[in-house]
């Protein structure tokens, strides 16, 4: 006859089994061997990553943008340090002049002097965008080093070049040098694209801000340019539009950089030795056990975000809501990676950059079609679900956004005058 086990003994056996299972699960989650191997692999991939993109000029220069601009970085930093900081009123005037809301005669003398002084360096930076391939200098990439002060300063210095080039474009328009203004503005748009190629989220934000600063003055230059220059600009703007990197790649860069910043002290000695030299130093931080769980969570969060980042806008919005809902239902979550996220502001800025890029292409296509056929086209030559053409009269048409609130003010396209129309017959 089988002996009956006392209830406490039975419960003890069950408890032991549960504890063993929980222990095995905890051990599995606390092991970071696979995370370490993956991190090293991704660091190596991103460190040696190339950034091919369509060149916006036919006569390219060999090498990458990063190689072309590296030698200019010390001068850019020095110029940024020495540049006078405009007060609020001066900054507002600069913006208004650049966008064409205020005549160039209102430009402060100090701003003109700064532009004159910085023009040679600005032109050299713009010429660097003619490189056959993209890619930022090593110092400007998210994996350059744990210390970000120099990287941030360099990226801001390039942003100052964008601002100066946009203002230069406006002055060229005012002088009547409209084709040269198009050359400058297209190179400036190309510089904004370069900032997004391997520059992480900061580079993407600066790129979007640069487009916001540049696109109105570019639209004015393109609208006023000669017909041959407009035709060439269509191809250039299309190549620039095609060259923006996917947001998923940017988030991948940020995820790897965030892991290096937060968890490299958890790596084995051999793994740390395999990192780029700037990341060798890894002071031990407290809370190793909880941080191992946090590391796994960061990677899982990033993977889910990267998987949906490149979806169309409405589908992406629903997917991001689902990602957040899943997080809300998880227990024992650790603090999240601050840089590996898509804020509504970032999403809106990047969507607006894409829309502005499409709008510039549409503007030139409509302008050329009007010059060649003598009337406004019934629809945009390039089919897009984001924009719509609204002719106002024989001399003017508007390009508006179909997305409410994204581009509230239309782009105005003006019909070319007799001189430009003559070029329809003069140029095949």
C-alpha cells in the first residue's frame, strides 16, 4: 500500500519545482552572451558602413562626403566659435529675409559681414556634397566616442553652413543670379541630406531643420530660374529625394550607441578589447544584475521599433501605438533608452521633410509643363498622394498638402515670362 505524503511535503515539492523553473528563467534572462556577440557584430558593421546615395551632380568627385569635408572641420569649429551670436530680433530678421518675407535690404550689416567672411569655407563645404558617395566624417557618427561634445559642436557648425547657404541663395535671387541661386540651394539641400546619412537621430533632426530653413528660398529660386536649369533641377531634386536613409537605419545606429554607452562595462575583457579604441574605457557601474535585464529590454524594444519605423505614416502610427500598449502590459520594466525612440515631433519633422522634398520636385515639374504646353497641367506630373495642384489663374498655381496641418501654406508657382518661354524653342 502506497504511503500518503503529508500535504506540507507535497507543497514543498511544488514550490521547489517552481523555484527551479524561475531560477532557470532568471538565469536565461541574466545571461548576456548572445547580446554581447550581437553588439560586437553590429558595432563592426556600423563602424565600417558605407552610405551610397545618388549623386545630384554628373561631375562627381572621388570618395565620400566625409573624406571631402574632414579637412575642413577645424576651420568650421573655429568659425562657429568666432561667429557673432544674433539677438532675438536679429535672428527673426535673418529668418524673414531668408524666407523672402522681408527684403534683403533689411539684413543687418553684421550678418552681411559674417556671410562675406564665411563664404569661401561655405562654398568648400557645399562642393564636398559633390562626392560620389555619402557618409559623415568619423567624428560626426553616433559611434565615434562616448564623449559627444565635439560631435555636437561639429554638427551644429554644419548647420550654420546650411543657414548661411540659404541666406546666400536669397541674396543671389535678389541680384538676379537665379540659376546660380539654384546651384547653391540644391547643394544646400544635398548638405541636409548628408547630415542624415549616418548621423543618428541628431543628424536626422538637423537635416529636417535644414530643409525647413532652405525649402522656401529654394522654391523661389527654382520658380525664377531659366527653363534649362529647371529641367536639370528635376533630376537633381529627384536624386536627393531618393537618397534619404530609412528611419530604421537611424534607430539601429542609436540603439547600438545606447548599448555601448550604458552596458559596455558588462562586456567580457575580450569583447571590450574588440571595440573601437575610443570605447575601451568602461568604468564599472553598480546594479549589474538589474542592468543585464535592462540591456535585454532595450534590445527588444529597439527591435520592435525598428520593425515598424519605415511603414507608411498611418500604418506606422497604429504600429507604434501597439508597441506602446505592449510595453504598458509588461511587468518589471526597467527605465528605457532615452535616445532610441520616435517622438511625435521627430515623426512629424521627418514626414514634413519628405513632403517638402516632394513639393519642390512638383513645383519644377509644373513650371516646366506650363512653359512647354502653355497651360497648367490638370494634375501633378509625378503622382503623389501627398500633394495636390490648384491652378489659381493663368499666371499662378498653388501646390498644397493633402495632409491636414502638415504644410498649411501652399507653394506658389508663377508662370514664366516671355524670355523663359522663348527658351522652350531655343533648347531641345
